[in-house]
C-alpha cells in the first residue's frame, strides 16, 4: 500500500493554508483531519490510514527487521511518536512531554531519544524489547495531546519559533543525543516556525514512516507465503 501519493496534495494545501494568518484557522482544521489519519483516536467512524496499518499487527511483525535495512515497524512507530510528543509538548506548547521513566518501563526499553543515531546492535535490542500494546497506547496519548495543544493556537502563531530554553530541553530531556546524527535536530526544529513544525515533522514526516511500515508489513506477508 502506498499512501504518499494520496497524501501529497493535502500536504501541499496544508503548507499553503498555514503560511498566512488569514487562512491559518482553515489550516488547523485541515491539520486536525490529516492528523486523525495518522492515529487510532476514534474521532471519526471511518477507518484511518493508521488503523489500517495496525490491523492484525503482532509483536512478531512489528519487531521484524529485514536484512540490510535500518528500520522495523516498531522503530518507525516509536520514532514518529517520540518526535511528535517532544515537538508538540516541548517546542510548541512549552510544557512537559508525555514520555517519562514510567513510559520507558511500560515500553520495555532503555532508550529516551528518537532513534536517529542508534547502532545496529541498539536497533536489535530495541526490536527485541519493545512492547506493542504499550507502544500503541503511548501513540494514542501523544496524538491526543497534540490535538489539545493545536486547538489553542491562533493565527499569530505562524511566525513564532521555539525559544532557546525550549530548544535546549530537546537535549537535556533526552529527546536527542550528542551524536551528530541526532544533535542536528535541535537546529532543524529550533529554526522552524510553529507552522513549519506542524508541516514537518508532525504530518509529512509521519506519513513517510507510516508508508514505510506498510511496505514492511507487505514484505512480511510475502515472506510467510
């Protein structure tokens, strides 16, 4: 299943609407509709893209990592959820992120960062430890918080950027590490306006990894035939 072709025209429209104060509220409405497709929040009766993905998923499927590939479905879902959580709570809201030691324990992992710079050994460790039920629960809660935060924004938000303290929390709270493949996210996110953060990474980035997860799921099915 390829979902990016279906998604791209909406993403282009979202970027345009969020770029101007006069269309910002329409952009937020479109964002909420698109964001719903990326989650399992039961806000509509129609099945979302994400609900289609997680249908029939098992611990074995999400933990499977094909040879010569970096990601698994589990890594994709953790990665996009960890980023959504941190970006919306720490950078947009300026509040407290959902992720905590309690969530670490529920998920069954030792990691706190987004996974951008993990070694092959760490990926294997993550895949063998991650708890599917807890991961989906974390994703639901992070998604719900995003929607609550976004509904508080007004048109003046389009030009706002995270302040220095908010950006520093990305490192101090373990969202990124000092590794070069991770630390660059501080500048990348810190230089974006709130509108830019809604476009990338909260929507565009997520659909790319969800699309990758569909591909992995299809490969798994073919492998089992």
